[in-house]
C-alpha cells in the first residue's frame, strides 16, 4: 500500500510541476501575444472591416438604384 501512495504522490508532484511550468510560460508569453493582437490583428481586422463596409455600401446603393428602376418600369 505504501508503494501505491508513493506512486500517487510522485504522479501528483509531476503533474503539479508540469502545470506550474505551463503557468510560468503562459505568464511570460501572454504580454507578447497581447502585443501581437494589438499591433497586427486589430489593425488588419479594422482595415478589412472598413473595406467590407464600403463594398456593402456600394452594393446596397446599386440594389436601391435597381429597385427604383424596377418601380419606374412598372408604372
């Protein structure tokens, strides 16, 4: 029974060390990841979003013109 408890304690210690190492690494890398998001991802999303809005605006204008022309041709 002592052997079983020792194995459980050893496994628990290994898991605790692995989790602690992962947490330490995350604490070091999270600021770099946030900087990457702010410097690279956010500007790219904004650029693509504004382009998409401009295209959507143009298509809506074209659709409104089309609807006006259809209404005129029915009268």
